[in-house]
């Protein structure tokens, strides 16, 4: 009886333990990708994410076909689609790699129980994080809320396992199994087609992800610690969408980096990704609720839609903010330093609730994920885990002087600020900063 491998955010053949389990079972393999927008509380993908997913599925489908298999596409609620596929194909086993967000976990646990009741073998595996959330605890058995001791505790655990090799052959189901046509999912934008910048910037898929890791380790890792804060210097890995979609495994990233004999700073950034996922696991409402409830008392003023729009379009009149927002819109990505500055500006100078910013990033980022995006927004807002204190308000002009000294980044993305064509700033940086700090007094007074 065939084995179903249910691909989710692990669109790769190498280091894929669910796929490996199916190969070891030595029966025909049915590779499934399921677009599930129907299970309860599932967060719909943003526009840039849908674009990435389309192309990554094309690549995965080709790679599976080259090895003799077939990627089956289905759409619907997992609780309906997976059991139906088991029935249609007579599958005897279902394998997947675990996910850690609340709604996904509920779906998976229910499905596991019901398939097992029907006599189907089910197994799930660790593949998208190096350390699973329940394995990293403080001395008193609770989870960490501060990064440094968290990462120390991770490093004291046994090293992450070695990555699994990529299979050369995949035995398909033997007969054709019905599959949706990817184009019918309409993941790509049509009118208007805003994806030109994404096409210029990215090549989704596992081979490009592996190539980028190798190139990064060879040419950029040495400069990483020094250059990672300067947005015009392209020395960071740009692996975030690849990790987001699981085109490359964190185990591969870990081991290939360790083999260089360096990379501790880089790996600690990968550690922040782990920390974000652990935080989401323990706090499934991360995208909607303040992790620190005293922030519920924050007196957000009435939303000023023209301010939100100016921020989204990169028309705030503040150079580094505008450059970052334009980079995001054009290419689906934004440098980490500039993410912090644009987020701080929205929350603390425009006094707009972090959730509005989180949603915009969710829609525009190719790397938007359930954990890192809300985690980072709450980090900037001061309401999150190990967060920057609220009163640390980035000054976008000083940040520009420090990290974009020669205006290279601003010239690339918002040259109007250098030729005098930019609008006047929509807020006074100093006055708005003081107003934000006054508002924060309310939070401080909340017991
Ligand atoms: P590198 O510096 O090369 O780091 C290597 C990897 O480590 C990254 O690919 C990423 O997977 C991980 N990483 C690095 N920094 C962080 C961090 N601070 N938090 C979590 N993981 C990190 N990252 C996302 O992957 N998805 C998001 O949706 C996301 N939203 C963010 C929103 C805001 C407001 C901020 C301030 C940061 C956000 N980040 C997010 C974190 C960070 O900006 C990106 O991971 C990073 O810019 C990706 O570039 P890189 O791959 O070149 O990173």
C-alpha cells in the first residue's frame, strides 16, 4: 500500500525526514501538497507568499517528476482531503514534518488520531526547527522568555542531527492520481501584475536555496558580523524565504556553517528564528495579542489612515523609512536593520498599533512567517519576548547616518530624498517621540 508524504512548509527533497520515512517503507510514494485555507483559524497567505509558493511548487513538482514521482496538488481542509486521498489510493501510511503554530498543530493532532483509528500508520518528524519547543526548558521546567539564556540552553543540548541525503529516485504511485492544476489556484497576481520586482530578485526552489547557502558561506560569512547591519552591503544570507518555505533545512544550514569553523554570530541569528518559533508554540496568539498584557493598556490614538498609507507606500518624507518600504514593495524583502527602523517609526512616531504593520509585512514579505513576523513586531513594540524596551525609539535620521553613511541604500530605493523631490516628513520626529513616551507612561502605571 502506498505511503503519502504530506509536504507543507518543507518544500525540499534533501533532509526531509517525512520523505525519508516513506522511502524506507519501500512502497510507492504519493507526494501531496495541500492548499489549506479552510481549516479553522488558518491564517491566509499574503500576496508575496502566494507568489513564492507558486514558484516553489513548480520547482518541487519538477524535481519529484525527474525522480520518477508525481506531486499531487489538492485544495481544501486537511481533515477532509487527507483521509479522502488515503481512501482513493489505498494508502497505508501518512508521513509529515511537524509544524508549531496553534491552528496547524490542532489539525495535525486530530488527523493523526483519526487516521490511526482507521488503521493507517502515521508518523511526524522534526524538520523545520533545530530544537523542538518542548526540549528547551529552564532549570525550573518553564520556557525561556530571554534570548541569551535560551540560546545557551539550546547549545548545551546534543548537536542537531546530520542532514539526510537527497533521494535520487522516488517510486511514484504507478497510476496517475488526480491533481489540481497549479494555475487554477491563482496564486500569482494578474491585474495588476505587481510581481515584476519579485521575479527580478528571487529564484524560488531548492536548488537556488542550496546554491545561495554555499555562496554565502564562501563569500560573505567572514564579513557578516561587521557588515550585517549595513543595508547597502549585501552580506547577509538572504536565506529567510528559503527557510520560511523549507527549501533548505536549518539542519543543513547549521552543519554547513559549523564546517566552515566560524559563523557563531550567523548561527545565533538562526537561533532568533528558533526563539520566535518557540515563543509562538507557547503563545499561539502572538499575531494578535500582546505577549506582555500590560501593553493592552496602551492608549493608541484613533488610526490616521493617511499616515498608514504614507508608510506603506514609502512616502513618509523620512529617507530610511521610505527606502525600506520601497524595497519591501519592490522585492518582497527588507533588510533587518531597516525593518527595525520602519517598524519603530510606525509604532512610535506615527503611534499606529503594531498589528497594522505586522499585517502589511505579512502581505508583502516573501519570508513572512507565523512566528518571526509577529514576534519581531512585538519585539520592536516592546510588548514581546526579550523585547527592546518601549522607550528605545529609533531615530531614523541617526540610524541612516550610522548604517547608510554614504546614502547608498537610500539612493538605491528612495533617490527622491537625494534630489530634493521627497515630501516633507509627515510627523515631527522629536515631538512624536515625546508623545509616544508620554503614552507609554500609561503602560508603566498598569500593575
Ligand atoms: P541573516 O542575517 O542572514 O540571518 C540568517 C537567518 O536567521 C535568516 O534567514 C532568518 O531565518 C533568521 N533570522 C535572522 N534574524 C532574525 C530575527 N531577528 N528573527 C527571527 N529570525 C531571524 N524574519 C523572517 O524570517 N520572517 C519574517 O516574517 C520576519 N519579519 C520581521 C519583522 C520585523 C518588524 C523585523 C524587525 C524583523 C523580521 N524578521 C523576519 C527578522 C529578520 O529581519 C529577517 O529574518 C532577516 O532580515 C532575513 O534576512 P537574511 O536571511 O539575510 O538574514
